[in-house]
């Protein structure tokens, strides 16, 4: 089943897609798609779609 959730990751000075995908990987998430939906002072809020196993 595919789900979409909002995920928070720490903010970084050097934002790259690799950084985001590495942070998601640490949470055992293999994203089908992701988008930054909000930027807070210390973190990014992502909308992430991924398959639940």
C-alpha cells in the first residue's frame, strides 16, 4: 500500500536532494516522491509518498 505522510528532518546549511534522501533512508523510507512543504527555523517539513510493507 502506498501512503503519503508529513516527515520532519533537521535543517542544514547545504540543502541537496541527496541530503533529504539520506535522512529519509535513516528512517527506512524509500520515497516514491517527496516535496518540501514548509521550512521552519530548525527543520524542514516534507510531504513524502512511499510504500508500506
